[in-house]
């Protein structure tokens, strides 16, 4: 009971699998590599959402040719329509991937 979303909000968990097809290791941080927007409003990663999840958080290093699977979680309004998640592969490269989830 202590780990519940605030009134009027829900936890949304999203699973990602990232394949490193480059020639060097890449680092993934659920906090730094991901930005999220619920119906156009910025939202932060929710540690409460991740506590309820029994799977791995999406953090670590991926060697060349390897994969990582993990979760990111957000606490957003229960009447949300769209959740847009931006993943930045590397702060220096500027490669950004966008994912849109509609409710």
C-alpha cells in the first residue's frame, strides 16, 4: 500500500530491448538516456513504478554485438492519451529514437 501512485495517476512500465550493433561498448542509463512526455508534458522516471516491477531496470553497459533488456517506469495522469519516450543513444552522437505509446 505504501508504494502506490498519487491520486489521479497510474504507473506505466515500458520494456525495451537494446541491441548494440556498433563496434564499441555503449552505456545506457534509465535516468540519463530517456526523456518522457505524457500528453506533451515532461515527466520524470518513477522509482515507485520500478519498485513494483520484478524485472531489471534498464541500466548498464552493452558490449559490441550484445543486447540488454530492461524497464523504465513513469507515474502519469490516469487519463493519459499519449506517452512519448525519447531514447538518446549517446550524449555526444545526438542519435535520438522516439517511441509513441497511445492509450
